[in-house]
C-alpha cells in the first residue's frame, strides 16, 4: 500500500491550467544533451555546428509527428473511436521507431540540400541519439509505462534497485518488470561503446558507427520488446517493434558487409564547413 501512495507524480510543475509532465521534461533534456554533444563532434569532423542546429529545427517536429503517427496507426482501433486523443502526446504514446524513421528521412533530404556527406553526419549523431534514447526511457518510468510482466518484490530487490524504482514499478497493485530500465541501460552501454571506439579508424569506416548503432539498439530492443506487456501488434500476434528490430539488424549487418568487402570505400574531400568538394572511389 505504501508503494502505491509513494508513486512519483508524473507532473513536474504546473503554471495555472498548464501541467508540465516529467515525460516532456526528460525527453527535452535528452535532446538538449544530444545536440550539444553532436555539435562538439561535428566541429571535430569539420562539419559546421550550425548545421546540427538547423537540422534539429526540421528533425525534431517531424520526428515527433512520425513517432506519434507510428503509434496511432497501430492503435487505430482505439484512436478511431477517440480521435481527440491523438494530439495528447503528454500522456505518452510516442513510438521510438516511428520517430527514428521520420528523422532519418529528414536527415537524408537535409544532407542532399546542404551537400553534407550523409554517412559522415549519421556517424556524428548516432551515439548521441542512443544516449537520448537512454535518457528518454526515464520519461516512460515517470508515466509508469513501457513495463513488463508481473513479478515479485523479492525479484526487484534482488536486482539491487533503488527504492524509488521499486516503488514506481508497483502498478495497479502488482510489481512489474522494469523493462524501461533494461532498455535504458542497454542504450547507455551502447553509447559508451560507440564514443569509445568511433575514432579508431582501423575499426570503423565511414558510416559504420551508425550501422553499429542500428545493430546494437535493434538487438537489445528485439529481446526487451518480448518482455513488455504494452507492445504494438501486427495481425494480433506479431510485435511490430520486435519484427522491425530483426529486419533492421539484418539490414544493417548486410549493408556493413557489402560496403566493407564488395564496394570501394568512398573518400570525401571537405571544405572548412564539412561540405563535400569532390568524392572518388
């Protein structure tokens, strides 16, 4: 009973009738940190940091729309009955994969118009994106969502979790697997690995940091998604994110192998802003 009474308030603060939820605050924090780190890495890679800011102004709103549309499409049985709830993103319901797909499309168009090497920019932002994902999962934690099957208090205590996490995992009178935490930790480990290895040119060719991010995240997500109880489904019995994770892992691995062993490595000659002057095989 105490655990339920001590559950964390999902509202961070209120300004009159406006209620600002921790979900939004935490996601915003993740974005800010990701942009700061991307700008610093962009400068090192001879890309104008202002390009990162310009990209954000397009990527953030369109990525948000993509994340919401992805979720709404696979929950259409509900939203067709309550269309007014479609805009209520403050209650959760943003699908990471939908946001990533929309953001990738924006990035491809942006790189084309700015004449920035696409693989290079993807390598710059990939580690910071997975860090933002690690942070963003704590927004799910505050909303008591993205959780797993029922478990016991003894199991949660055996993980040596802080009391506030155990308390928050008491949902509707039952303790739940903290799958949000599993994914957050998996993403955080991925971030550490990517930033530790990305400047080792003998390990990575251009674009392979991004492909490694795709493989790392999709591998973890494919396992963790199978533990969740709030998955989006296709044909009633196929978890959409689990299926997409497998497809992305295989596709990224295939692209990496093809680029490394069957295609010549592209070499880019950049001006001071990171825009290509010429390229050759």
